[in-house]
C-alpha cells in the first residue's frame, strides 16, 4: 500500500505486523542525515581525521579518497567500509580519542530538526505503548525527540525472548555522552576489531539480532545494503541466498536495482524515489506514523474517501482501500459502513479492472463515452496494461496471474481457517460446504448490503457461482421488507441463484459415468430417470448483451439491462438402446423435459419458442442444419424420433402419449399436434378432428408452424372425409386473429394475404377444395393488393437460416459480345450477390480466361482518365497472371509504365502484387522493361507514400514488422527484385550488380515505414547479401544498426530473425556486438525473438573461427547472461535442453553435439552470481536436470551451485505414475539433494506434486527414510 501517490509501496503483511506490535525498526545513519544534517560516512571520516590531526601523509587519507573514487568509478558501494578506515585510525590513535572525535563530529546544532526521529519513534511505538526501536547511530537524537523514552546500551541488552522486554531505544553500537565528548559505557562499535568482537568472537550483537528475528518483523530505515552494520548482521544469517522471513529495508532507486542490492542478503527491498532529499520516503513514513498514532482515525479517513467511489479516487487511494479489505480488521470496519458504493467490486476484481475498454450506456446502442476500466478502478500496485484505442475490436487484454483480488483467499486467510477447512465424514455437516475465512465472511456481509444495486447484480452475473454463505446473505437481505431491492432486482437474483445450481461439467461427467454403468447393468427406470435429469433444460444467467465495461447507472433499470437469462439444453447422449418395454418411460421423461423447456422459455419471455426448426426437414442444401441439432429443436426432434419409432411397435402407447400433451401451449406441443395430424398411424381419421380442435386459432396461423401444418395437411388431404375437409376449409377461410394495436387496414391486408397463400398452396399440392379456389383467391386478393402468387409457391419452405460457403460465379457469358468501351460498366452491373451463397463476378472470370479483352477494356477506360480500382485489382491479382506468357506480361508492363503516376498511386497494391508475381518471367524476358517498371513503381511510392502502407492493421500493438512488410507494396517490390537474374550465380565476395544495388538503395532510401518494410526483406537476406557483397551490405544494410533510429533497427532485426539462420562466420563477427547488445535490451520487441536470439548465442559459443577461437567466448556469454533478464536466461536453458535431448547431432550445426557440450557449458559459462540465481532461473535449471535421464546425476551436481530457492509451480516435476519408472526412481538420492537445495521453507510455495515425489523417493530407496534432509522436508509438510 502507498500512503502517498509516488511513495514506496509497503507490503500489507508489514502494515498489519506493525499494527499488531510485531515490528522492530532498525535505524541507521540516513535517519540522522535526513533532516538534522549529520554527516554521512565520508563526512564523518573527514571530520574525525581533521579533529585528530591525522598527517597528510597517512594512508588513511589515501584510503578515504580511494573509497570515494572507487564508488564513483565502479558504481559499487562498500568496497572500502567504514570499520576498516577506523581500524586504521586505531593503529595511530587511542580508542578514546577516536570516540571523542566521532562524538564531537556528530553533535547536532542547537535547535536541530528531530522530526525524522520523532516519526520513527511514533512508528516504533507498539499498540501497548512499548517503543521497539534499535539504532546503530551514536547520536542521541532519538532521546532528544522524546526525552521520556528509556534507553538501553550494549552490553546490557534486553532479552527478546522475554515478553515486553523490548521497550525503548536500543543503542546497539553505543551512544555519545550527553555533552558529546565521548562514548558512554563500553564505547562505540566502530572499528573492524569492535565489529569482529560484537558479531563474531563474542557475538553478542549477532545473537541479539537472531533472537529478534525469531519473534519480530524487522525493518531497516536509513541504511544501504553495504553499510557495515547490515553486512555483519545479515550476511552470516543468509548463507543459502534465499529470503529471510520478515526482514524489509527501504532502499532508494529503481525496483530492479533496489531488489538486486538487498536480495543476496535475504532482505526484501522496498524501493522509492530519492528525489528532493528522499521526500517520497519521509512523506510515507510520516503518514504511516500518523496511522500508528491514530489507527481509528486513519481507517475513518480512508473509509470517508471510499464513500466517493473508486472512480473518484487516485490509484494509490484505491490501493489504500484494497489494503483495508485485504485484512480482517480492515474488512470489519469496511463492512460496518452503510454507504460504500457497490462499484468497489470493480476495483476488488482483477477481471473487471483489466477488462477491455468500451462504450458505456445501457441498451444495444450505447451512447456514453469510451472508457477504460483500468483508468477508473486500477490499483497503484497493478501492472499497467497497454492502452486499447476505440475501434480496435480484435485487441485482447489478459489479467496478470499475479493480479490482486479481494475475493481470493490470502495466505493469512488460509491460516485463519485452520481446522475449519475440513468437512465431516457423515451426518448433516458432511453435506455443508467449507466455511469462508473470517475476512471473506465479512466481505460477504458488505456484499449483502449492496446486493440490491445494479452494480452488484452486474458483477454477480459475470461469476460462475458464489459461495453458499454469500448466497444466503443475499437471500436474507432480499427477504428484508425494508430492502431497497425492487421487483426486477429480486427477479434477477432469483435467476442467478437458479442458474448457479447447475454445473454442466458435473452433469456431463455424471451422464457419461451413468452410460458406463449402464453397459454393465443395463437399462432400468432409475437409469432412465437419472439420465433424463442430466438432460433436463435449465436456466443460465450471464451479463446483459448490452453490458458496458463498467456497471450500469440508474436506480430503476429493467431486468434485461441487469442480466441476460437463457435456457440451456444439455447435449447428453440419447436413449438409443433402451429395451422396448421401457421406451414408454423414456417418452414420459422426455415429454417432461419438453414441458420444463416450455415453462422456462415462457418465464424468460418466450423468444426461444418462436424459432423452432420444422419437424419435417427441408431438403434445400442451403438450409443450415445446425439449429436442428441444438437447443429446444434438438430436444423436440429427439422426442419425435422416439415417438415415431415407438409408433411401429406400440401405437396405442403413442396415442396415450399424445393425450398427455398439454393443451394450453401454442408452441412446442401445438407443433407436435400439427405434425401428428399428418401421421395416420398416430392419428386415425376418427381422431383427426378432435386433435385439430385442440390446435388453437393462434397456433393454426402461427407462421413458424406453417411448413409442418401444410405438409401434414397435404399428406392427409386427399384421404380425408368431407367432414374433416369442410372443417379445414372453414379454419383456412377464417384466417388469423387481429394483433393487438394492429390497424384495421393492415389487418385486412395481412389476413387475406395469408389466407390466399395457404389456399393457393393446398390447391396446388392436393386434389383441391370443395369450392373454386382460384376464384376465391382472386376475390380476396383485391383486399391484399401486395400479395404475390410466388408467396404461395414457397409457403412450405423452411424458415430456418441458410449457411454455406459463398461461391464466386465467374461466368463470362454476360460479357461475351460487349465492346471494350462498355465492358467495365456492364461487368460492374452484372456483379454482386445473385443469391444467398453466390457472388457473381464476371470480370474476374474474363480477366482469367480472356486477359487481352480485359486489358483492352481497362486501357480504353485509362484513355478517358478512368482507372477503376476494383477492375484493376481483379485483373492484376487474378490467379491467371502467374501463368501469363512473356508477351502478355510485357504488354501489361508497357501499359502500366505509360500511365501517369497520379492515378496509379491508388493502384499501388495490386500493381506491386502483380510485379512480385511476374518478376521472374518479366526479368528473364525483358530486363530493360523490368527495370523501367521498377523505376515507375518507385516514382509512385515517392509521389504518394501514404498509399503504400501495409494491409496489416497495427492498432495499439507493437509493430510486427515481418507481417507488415510481406503484406505491403514495398515488401512485394523488394521480393520482386530478388528474382533479378543478374544476381544469380554470384560467387563469394564477387559483388552485387550495380543496377541491383541501385534498386535496393532506392527502396531503402524511402522514408518512414516504407523504408522499414524494405529493411525487413533485405534483413531476411542478410546472410546471402553479406556473402556476395560484404562491403555494400555493411554500408547499406548493417549500418542501420549503428544509427539512431530504433524503429529501423527493429525492422532490420525482425527480418534477420525471421530467417532464423545462424549467419556465416564473417557476418557473425560483424553482427556479434549488435547481437550481444540486443540480447541485453529490455524491450518487448526483443522478447518476441528470445528463442532465436538464445539459439544464435548458443550456436556462436559452440562455433569457432579460423584461428580456433569461439565466435562468442565463454566470458562474453557469461557477461551477457549476467546482465540480461530471466526471460532470455530461461530461453537459453530451454534451447540447451531441446538440443541436448535430440539425436547426437543436434543444434544448428551438425558438428555440435549438445549432449556432450551441456556439462562444459554449465561449468564454464553459466554465471554463479546471486542475481542470476533467481527462483525462475533455478526452476528452469531443475527442469533441465529432470529432462536428462541418462546423465541426471552429473547435471544435478553441476547445477547445485547455480540454483537458489524456487517458488510455486515454477518447477515442472516429472509426472509420476505407479507403472512407469521415472528419473526419480532411478536417482532418488540426487533427486532429494536437488529438492532440498531448491524447496523454500514455506510449504505452500512448493511446486505441485512435491509430496508425491518425496513419497516416491522413500519407496525407491528405503535407506533415505532416515536421511536428515528428507526428514526435514517431511517435518515442514507436517507443520504447514
């Protein structure tokens, strides 16, 4: 958490520990320098030297000067430490005189500003009033700022093991006398000898610090990592290079630099900006101290700000609220406030904070501003995502894995649950979920208070489910009569609760398991009932389709603006092999599912009941069959299939089933009755009219039923008796009902049109009516003047959607006799979509089969100044152009170069594409015309460079120079000149033809991105170019790497890495300094090619020049691996692993055997610096070891000095099964040795599967069960 906007971020666990009284502050010289102005080490040394009158010839002067210079020169502090300088002074002066000089030099001026000391004392004051502060300073300023505080000096130090013993200022290294004329008691710990005694020989200071670490969290303020007190205190305690538990230090500088300075000492650095005399640090400490003095007041202030809502606060203020809800005490206070906006859910949830930007507002047509959720809800400690500009529909934004979430249990939450995290073996408790940790329980209380708000429902709709305790809180709130929840809010929650009850994955798994059980025991009623239950439709609730990236605004929003509710139809295997005697049970269960579907669809508005596929399928090939196999249609058709199958076996049972159909439904069951009317086995003539009468007038005239109705009637019409036909005629003549609010004239026209359609269709497809249908239709047609006979022709066609691949019809018949002057106009008129899946494009066909006629038409238009882009694109990009004979290619080229560059600028894309396609043939047939065409294209590019951009839309992403280049005019032209025959057959260093060099220079000489597109193509060919003409390549291409244009360099590297080929030796030598520099750059563009860079570096190390030296020496590669980042180091390890796992001849050079080079590389090259032994790199080295089954022991012995502790699932332990013999079984001892070296003390941070590996070790080698390392690891598991 940050107290101030630009201040250091203090870990939550440290803030909580201070509030609990578990922190001791260690204060160094930086505290006394901050506002009192006491000297630093150099200033103190100079003052003491002057006070003692040290001879100018004394080596002390030279050493002090060297100490200044060496830090300036190397950037490394502490190489000559203060204790060594004062040790030299003790050789010439008495300790008493030195201490007197030190005390005098540290005497503050009258009225000195002790506010920094007062801040630290306030911070160090525990809730019980004890002051817990240790200082290695000699001045008395901590006493001066608060005289009543007790003090302790060595050797009379308190025992940290005694409760409350730490109370006051502990002067660990001594304190100046009241008059600053010397040191109190046993003097100062100042020289090498006194430090040695305090920390080594007697060890009283070291032992005191160790006891403190066992019981307290330690914070260093005012120290650098190289100060003697820090070095003596910490380095002996952290010999394994991991982090000490609960030790922090404030450190000025960048985050990377701060972490690097303290990590090897086991301390977690808290970085901050040192600008303006460390203002960020002291403002933070002062604010922290204010919180320490008035915890209640601090919480109240934060919660008052929180009432404004997250979008009204700065990121660091939102971070403060996040800290509050991240602790039990904080969330208790947060939940007690009555008016905190529900929008805080957005800041608490990383999936909302990192959501994709969008337009706000309610409804499908959002009219609000374009907003980025991260701007409104992001926290100061979040990784800042890339901006996404409006209109970039394809951009994605991932949630960082480490992003904070208020809803995920923290380590403290898991500890708080303890034994409550388990369930009961039997009884009522066995069915209850695991309870929430106290913090999340209080968060649920707050959520209950805001559950009536649109923001709460909007957030909940995005979740797959909520904990039962939270659901119970919301239910209780909604039952409260005084709740502000309206009907739509209650309904929305009701839908969400119901939707969360269904787990589709669990249902599918259970259905599959049931099918497997059925294979053994067969079908019975219970199995049918269970499988039907898994296939039962259920409600789903998701965010509204019109949902914006931020919660909706408004007190009275409609239900559909809050949540989108739908019916889900599980795709469960059908009852294919049910015995005949059980099929009636299956039918009943399936009917029940249909009834439930109708109820659910009706409850949510009934839209899903209006788009059911016809029961009788349409044989039109363009009909989309997808909808028939999904949703309610699939459920209905499955039921029909079972009913039809049973009709042949047991028609009576089927008739009983029909009698059970609900009569109050005009959708699904009305459709079933309509279909059944056409099946005389199901509905004999005697039952036809009774069943017809059960079909309401609305259902009879419902347009979606029309196909099934007409086909059913047609199949029975001719065999029906006069009574049945008369009843059908009556209903057909009656027509549909009038719609509500439908105007009379509109109703009359609609009604008569629909009657005419059906009567005309039936008259056409049956023996006809008892009246003259044609006369009747002609009469009523007068009342429906817009009715067309074609409507009747297609009346029984399916209304399902159409799908398929759009086919281009390039038939040229329509252009056969059209003269050139009219051809383009006629071709355009004849183009377009002729039917749903047919696109007509006769000019494309003409361009392919009759290119001369097409070119004549284009040339005729060109003479009139018309250059239609669509026509030129069809012609030049036709697939036929690659097969054109040289004469036609020359004709096209001559036409193009004769046209003015102005109008051609808009055609640069198809022209450059054509030039690339025919370049080889044109150059071979007429090299002069090839050059002339190229020069014309260059003139166009110079005239209108804005027309020649890449067709790849970059959006907000980093440029992908390779993709942009190969999809750009310049990239295609550059590819074209690579087909120039004048460059073929050139020998080593022969030199490139002058005209080819000129062409290349013309392309590279273009400006901006056009130049970069050319650089990509030539970068791709760098290996060959350098081999033929190294001088030109160096001057024209590689010189870019020495320039200052970063984008040019990125483009050239993109082309070079695109080739992914290790350069020849001479080129490698030229590129090596640039490649090494590229490998150390922390740029996203470099990370795109980490794998290739790693491979080239490794290949260079394994390759030798003519004098026998490595192209990349071990020293160069080691330095690079030391200075680069973990990402590239990881790729190097991965590259070694891959090459060494391949056959004996591996890597880019068949002479390189990486299975043999692996051990020498790790021993001779891999850095041993602590900064390289990061958790990630250590994990990758472990992965490498586990991949080396044949030489696992050798690899482990080699990497053990190179690794440190790993974290979490960074290590991929070998997958263990009882049947396979793994590397662990073959090398249990070495596996244990490696795991013991890399597993952290915190078991929760162990890689997944570690316990299984430890068990496997014991099984593989029983003697290891008593190994102290294995016992220690098992002990950690027991204590977790």
